[in-house]
């Protein structure tokens, strides 16, 4: 079905390809319609914040062109008003181009140019498609090119989307810190390569989770600065062709005013037009965060496994039935969905990396794919973090006795005793425990290797989970010759 099949009345518009029938009431024009027919790729439309960002670029450009005497006040006002209508959500249905498109985003740029021009013409008494008063290219796109408009709009959009990720990460960080305090006295078995290692406090594990999230917050916060360098004024390839010299100097300050972001014009506009490494940096920060969250989710699934035949060290809040056939089964659905979000973000990052690498000479034609994936990754990450925090982390409880039993029946606690009796003797005890099934504690007491008070000091939860405390305690109290 053609995009125009549901319409009955049309106007005729022409471009360099030829003439075409455009729905008579449409604010988009012939170039937008061709693109919509050519690029039916995702079945979706451009992100609403990207549409708004395009409107902000056009608004800043119109203001600048009027300031330098290239646009009349009447035309500038009509363009600005049309952009303001878009910014409050009007006319969004007129943006019909698929987010993934050939032409480095020219179709998206012409979509905004035509919508703004037709709405501005309407305000000034003209008819849609006639462009008697305001022309898409001559006025709305004055001093610009797709190649500085699209990357700039992409940066504005990302700067709008990232704060939600940071807010959700801050909530997660606070929730993990709270759990680290709640679980500070819960001794459990630490594991390496899925095998018993040495004891650790559950609170220490959750504190470690909060630490990696803190780094992710810093990483994502810092990468925003790269997005504040734009190539507006560079036009087609960074040389500034067709841009008035006064416009060139004023457009970025005006962009800062209309957006509220402190933008700076790139020192090397050719470089800024050719290279998209800043978007790779953003994607990398998002991917790194996703990797951290999936690792945490892996741990939560393992520690809550069973609950009777697995580790069973923690309880995740039950959120829904886990099976259509097994009554009473409850699955770790929130950590599972967080990992799936991470997998998708990692895949998106690969596509973004390849698209950024694929630029040739003076331009990268693959920004549409970069933005489609990056916008999706940012939003999925924010939403995933929200459900992880609210529907999982905040409701986790500890099975304190189960954790303690696993520690006391583990061979791994012999490592804590090793400094006091020597490696060889400790290895013999470990071997005996494995062959007999007896707890390490019982073997040590039965063979008078340490007395009960000495053993309690060595195996104290705090002493076992902080450096040097048990040895220092015994030396000071002269419990054993070290």
C-alpha cells in the first residue's frame, strides 16, 4: 500500500527528478514523499526528540540569518513560529520518513525544511506546495547543509536523552548502597570460577556493584562534553561554502541560546564533518554500562538460584508466575530482561562502530543508522535500569542462615586459617574435609590445631573479610605463635 493511497485530493509538486502528486493537505512535500516511498525499512518514523532537535537547528539558523540581514523579519518570524509549533508536538505526523535512510540524512533534512516552509507559507497567506513566500531550500535551509544539520540535531537529541539514564543510574546506585549496608553482617562464600574461594560479606558484594555503577555515571556524564562540539557553519564538507561569514560566527551561539546547551563550533570543521567518533564514544559508554548491569544480573540469578537446590543465598522479589506448567515456580525475570537489554545494546554498539568506520573521504553517509541505534540503546538502558531498581534491587532479601551454613561447610574457609597453621597443614585439612565430608571447623578442633576461641577469632565474619585483621588479633592476644 502506497503512503498516498488513503488520500483523494492532491497537489502537484516538482523537483529535479520530476513531478509527483502530494496529498493536498500535507505539510511535507515532494522530496519527503519520495523518501517515504524509497525507505520503508523499519516501519517506524523518526524519533520525536530528533524531530524537535531538527526544529531547534532551523530556528537558530533563521534567527541568525535575520540578524545578519539575509532574511526579512517577516520570514524569520514565520519560520520560528513554525519551529515552535513543532517543538510543542504539533505537526509531528508530517514527519513520515523512515529513520534509516540513504543519503546521509538528506531526506530527514528535507522533511523538516518542507514542513517548516509550508507551515510558514500558510501563516503568510500562501498555499501549501507553492512556496511563494518561504522556500524549503532557499529560506529554511539557508546557510546550511544536511551534513551540518543532521549531526548537530543528533547531538542535541542525545543530550536530551542521556540525563534520564544518569538519573536512573543514580537511583540504582543509591539502592545498591542501601543494600550494602543492610547486608553488611551477612557472611557468605565468595566464589571464583564458580568454585568456593574465600568468605565475603554480602554487603561487600553489593558495595562493589554500587562502585561499578558509580563509574558508569561518571563515564556517561563525561562523554556528554564531546557532544557539545558541533559543525554548524561547515555546510557540505566543512569548508563553509554558501554560509555567510557573519552567519558562520553567530549560528552556534544562537543554537546554544535556543537549546540551553553550551555548544562550541568545532575548531576543524572538515574533521567534524568527516568523523563520527564522538557517537562511538557515547555508544561505548552506554555499552560499558550495559555490560556492568548484565554482570550484576548474572550474579543475582546465581545467588537466588534454587531456591532449595541452588545457592539460595538471596531472594528476589517475586513478580509473576514463572511457568505455565510448573506450579509455584518463580523466575528471575527482572535480571533476565536486564541482560536482554544489554545484549541488544551490545549489538547496537557493533552496528554503530561499523557505521562510523564506514565513512568515506569528506562525509559519513551512515548517520541515520547510528542515530536509530543510539537513541534506542539510550532509551532501553534507562528503562531497563528503572525496572531493575524498582522491581528487583529494592526488594532483595538475604537468607542469612543459609549463607552462613554454606560458609561453615565449605572447604574454602581453610584459606583464612592458612596463615596461622601454614599452607601444607591447611592443604592436609582441606583434603581430609573433602574425603570425610567433615566441616573444616570440626577437624581443626578435633585435632587440637586451634582451640575454639582462636578458631572463632580467625573465622569471625569481619576478620575473614578484611585484610590482616585475624592475624593481627591473634598476635596481639598471643593466642598462637605466628
